[in-house]
């Protein structure tokens, strides 16, 4: 059973893509549970606005997770500042619509960088620390799209399928170490993602 009181006493919660939509709501709920927050987003202004709305103890780390090594640098900066993370919510995500061969390679690359590479890197770093300590929680925000192919959103659905499968494997591996791992697979939400 996940003990939120123990987790909040032992560390902060990092939420990626936290300035709006699902990520902001996750951060808000974690704040209501009493967690100190670490939030990240590529848009500095939106991140500052989110921090002001959240109130409480919020550390802001702007980062573009589509950039090479951004996830590793982000995690390293948080640790270098002496912040212990007991919860990670990998929420940042990108998508694209159109016929698969019409979506640019650059856009597909960014989708894979954010939805797969950055999420896996942050999961690995967080799980390594959590399993060594014997406590922690990881929540990877996937999608109902993880369960089927997505015509006209092929890369997005495929990336979420990968992340969901990866998360379930990590859940099995970490369950005996006192670390909770969850894949959240929401359907379409009115969050601005589609704009």
C-alpha cells in the first residue's frame, strides 16, 4: 500500500509538463496532499504562471525535454540543488496528426524524444534512486492510445504503447523494493493538447 505521508516526508514530487492540462492537475493534487513540488516545462512564462497558481513550496526547472540529454541534465540539476524526489510524474508529451508519411521526421523525432527517451531516462534515474532507498513512486502518463494503433496519430500512439509496456515491466521489477510504479492511460481530455 502506497503511504503518501511517508513519501511527502521523505521528498518532493517532480511533475513534467506541469504548466497546464493534466500535468498541472497532477501537480495541484500532489500539492493538496502536502508535497513540495518540482515542476518542469519548456515554456518559462507558463511555468512561472503555474508555480504562482499552485502556491506552496514549488521549485521551477525550465527544460525542453525534446533536446538531447535534457532529461539527464534536469535530474542532475535537481539533485545538485539538494532536492530528494520521492515521486516522479512523467506527464510531458507531444503529438502530431496527419498521415504517417506526411508528418515530418523532425516532429516524429521530437515526439520520440519527449514521449519515449526523456520519459525512460527520468524513469531510470528516479527508479535507481528509489530502489536503492527502498521507497518512491513513479507515474508514467501514457494514453488509452497505448492499446491500439492510431491512424493519423501513428507516432503518438506508438510512443505511448512503448511507454506503457516499459512502465509495466518496471512495475514488476520494482514491486519488491518498496517502489510503486503506475501507468495512467487517460482517454481524450479537454486540456489544450489537441490545439
